[in-house]
C-alpha cells in the first residue's frame, strides 16, 4: 500500500461543512414542520433560514473551486466497469472479493459513485435548494407591495422541498454506510479528515503480476 494525498484542504472543508449544514437544516426543518419541539418554531425557522443561505454560499464556492481546479472531471459518468461495481457492492464485498476499480488521486470515484454523486449535485441538491428559496420568498411583499412569488402553490413547493429533504437524509445514511466499504471500516472517513489514504502501489501490483 502507498500513502497518497487524495483529498485537498478545501475539499475536506466543503465535505464536512456541507454535511453539517444538511443535518442541521434537516433538524430545524423537521421542527418547523412540527415533528418535534426543541428550539421552538421561531428559533428553528430563523436558524433554518440562516443555515440555508450558508449552504447556498458554500455551494457557490464549491462550484467555483471545482471549475478552477478541474475537479469537476471526477464526476464525468462512465459505464466502464459499472456493472462490476454494482455487483461488488451487492455481492462481491460480502464474499471478500477484490474491488473491481482502482482508486487514485486523479480518479477518486468509481463508476457507480460518479453517477450517484452527479445526481446528488445536479438533481437532488438543486431541487431542494430551489424549492426552499421559492418557499422562503413565497408571497413575499417588497416595498411596492408587489407579490414576488405567487405562481406556485405553497403546497406544491412544500411537497418538493420536503421530498428533497427526505431523499437527502436517505442519501446521507447510505453514504455513511458506504464509507465502511474501504480497506478498513474507518479508512474512508480517516482519509476525508487527514486527506491521506492508503492506496494500492502500482509498482507492487506490477511485481505481483510478473511473479504470477
């Protein structure tokens, strides 16, 4: 194994901050819906709005970072070894089979991860964020007493926003579970904290192939 610097500083900051904000938004959001009572409706609504703008700002910075650094290429979808990856997660890893794709500092995501994370970034997050913004400004009155948003029924907006919230929670649970499928149950989490991960060494792999 070779110790490789895989995740850059901003990438780790963005990952953990985004996760924390999503969890906090879910907590305050469900309280606003009356699921439980901890902070109180007014405080929960206020904190939810502040955290939502923090998440939107983080998303904007993350988009800029991905474009400037070229990290957006990590999410380009591919069907190569996709079926093998699905089989590994559903059957192979429970039999101790070897991972079908090799992780490197320039190819951090396997084919299935690329599709899932691309859907997360291009579909799930936009649906939740856009519906949240519309929800926030629904029938907001400006200085001229003009309704800013009135073409969407509040029930429809609330449905899509709540659906997005539930799907985000499902994604979070599955994501946490999948982090345990690395070389050790905690190796992926440690890598996202330190930036370094133990990956297969090309030189060692080629030597093994020559011997065999």
